[in-house]
């Protein structure tokens, strides 16, 4: 099976979905997970999403 379309949605976003995570302040990581932080929706990285989910 071909995997030609993997990550196709990220290519359409700015910088291919990479940026600075507002929670951990790391740069150059994929920030594609939408999470509500302090009443505002923000896009965060995968590790911060998992950390927030485990704290609940």
C-alpha cells in the first residue's frame, strides 16, 4: 500500500505545521493539536497535549 498522502493536511498549513509551542516554548515542533488554555484555544505540541490529558 502506498503512503503518498500521509501528512497532506500539514503541507497546506504555514511552515508545514511547525512553530513554537505556547506551553513549553520549544521551537520547530509540530503544533497541530488544538487545546483550550486559560479560556483561549491554542495549538500545542504532542507532548504538551499528552501532559495535559494525563493530569486530568
